[in-house]
């Protein structure tokens, strides 16, 4: 089938390449000419594991190309996918739909044959109904353009897998013809046993925001329990393991820590509450305000823990932040909890060094006031406090004994509860984490306003330390 994919960010670029990879003739369209040039040359404009291989293969097949013209897209496609962003409006919790509206306004007047327009962007319920009326006004005489909504459920870091082998396909259509067309388009997935849920557009729109709201609620629930555990001297990891054995609850997403971020969950739950208020059912989802509040509080609690470990004053303390992206296996720093904590530490006077295997360049652009390092050892050199804020596998592989030679003071805040604390403590580190009691930790040798004194150091700490990390540990690509 001839498809267009309009918008070539994480969602659109991956969707375009994967659809071409399974045999469709795909034209990807974006207003960003620089991004289009990079994709045309097979250069991914973002980091996503496995995407470069699929992109290269799809381009080589001749079934994928890119351009900047909606007029060209209108002529090419039997099915047009809308994959543009729906960010949060400035000064409001509501979704900004200007880019979705612009696609409809720019595409529909140029249609020459009947087709199906399919929204994949995350939108407030009722958007399909509104845009259907708009399409009816814009479509040329004699041309039929149906609108369906087919929400995406991609996880950054697993976007290729989630596109080619999703756990379900949801399609909200208004006609049997549209439903049949989507079933034919996704035939390779359906033949592999992927569930197809055909429904109305309003339900399809709600499925995405309901799913994200549930995940956000589960994450904030366990983080709320972590706060209670801190007050009671209990262990939130054991608590999560225990309740996770209940099949009605499950263990996934019960990992207490710094909370969620990125370009989806935070803005989606806010947009959901805003839309519910417009529909007159705000109280039904009012709990999401508390979910959002708990999530934001985790960042504040992490900064406060770091300040306490620094003796009550972060001024001129050398602090290393491990992680800048909102999650591992991505270079995305949008609404990153890690970067928010790093910036807060900087505002409190700390000398902050940030390391991330893939996100250093984006972190520099987002927060030019921070010193972002592409080499992990350089970032850790002379640190008086290390904060683990994004759970990259590279950080799990660190040798705490050898790393102690590089830092000035072996003090760790594991804000993701992802490192082997016993191993780090055995190596002489003071380890703190939200929601977890620390057995007989030795407090850092610090007094407010005075530098921390190194307890493990040597002249070698100023020399080369390439032997301290596993050979497979990359130093970043930025």
C-alpha cells in the first residue's frame, strides 16, 4: 500500500521505516528540512536502538523516501498517518493541537483520490469528531476522506520492537471500509497473532491516555509508599516485591525512585485532566493531580537528600550526576527528572558534572549552564557526591572499588534503586536511596560549608583511569 507518514520525530520516523520494512511504499514528510535530509541519507536524527538498521534497510529497498511537501503527500498516499507532536500548551495543562490541525489544513485540500487519514498522535477525546467536520469542509468535491484514530504505544528505547511487534493494535474507525483497510495494512502483525481491537474513535483516543494515566498512577503509588517507608524505617523494594506477587497488582512499574518524565506521561496526564474538566467530569480524574504532584516531589526529595549528605550546604560541592535522559536507551531529555535534579543542584551552588552515554549533547542544549561530559571518568573525577539518576546498564556495570579511586568522597545517592547497594557499601561507599533504610552507613566526613575530605584517594586519582571500567563501557557518542 502507498502510505504517507507526516511528522518524523520518534513516532513518525520509526513508523515510516517499519512500515516500509514490512512491504509498504512510504513517503515520510516533515517541515524540518534538516531532519528530512538526515533521514534521506540514513542518519537518524535521534538515538533509538535498532532504528538505524531498519532505516538503512528500508531506504535500500526503495520503499522509503522523505520529503517536505504535503501536496506531494496528498498525491502519493492511500493512507495518511498523522504523527506530529501534541505538546502541553504554554500556561495550561491542555494539549496544543496546532500541529495536528496544520497537517489536516495542509493535506486535505490537495487530495485527489479517496483515502483514509489516520491519527497516531496522542490527542484529547473528541479530536476525531472535530477534525472530521474540518475535513468535510476542506476536501475537494468528489473525494472521500475518512478519519480514523490508531494510537501509538511506543516505549522509547523499544520503539522498533513496539512498532513491528506491538502487544495490541487499537483502531477507532467510522466505517467498515476504513476498518478493513487498516486490517489489511497491519496484516503482517495480525497474521503473527497480534490482537486487533476495532472500536469507535472516542474510545481509541481514550485508550492511550487511560493507559498512560494508569502507568503514571502505579509509579507514583510506589513512590508515595517510599515516602512512607522513609518515615517508618521500612524498605520499599521489599514492599514492592511482596505486593507484586499479587497477580491483581503485578511487579512491573513498582520501582520506587526518581519518578517518570519524558515527552508523554507528564503532559498526557495533564491534558487528560484538562479535557475531563472541559467535559464536566473533572472530579473523575482529579486523583491524577496528586499523581503528578507525587512525581514532582520525588525530584525535590532527591535534591534534599543530596543537600543533607553534603552537610546541609551544596555551595561549591563537586557533584557528579549519572544520567541526563529521562530513561535509558534514549537521547531524549524532555522533562527529564535527572536533568531537573542536576539543574536544581546547580541552582543551590553545586559544581555539577553530568554524564550520559547518549544524551550529553541534548542536555547541553537544554541546560547550557551545566557541564556535561561525554567521558564518565572525567565526570566523576574529584566528586564529593555521586547521584545515579538514569538507570543505564553502563552504570550498573561500574566497579565501585575502582571508581572510589577517582572520586574525592565515596558517597552515592541511588535515586533509581537500581544499583547493588551491598556491593557498593562493601567497597566503602556511603549509599542512600529513597524509601530504603541504610544499615550502619558511615556518615560522610563533612561539615556545613566545608569541603568533604577524601577517604579513598591516591596520586593516581589525577592520572589516567581507563582501567577502572569494564572494557565494553562506552563513553558516549555525543
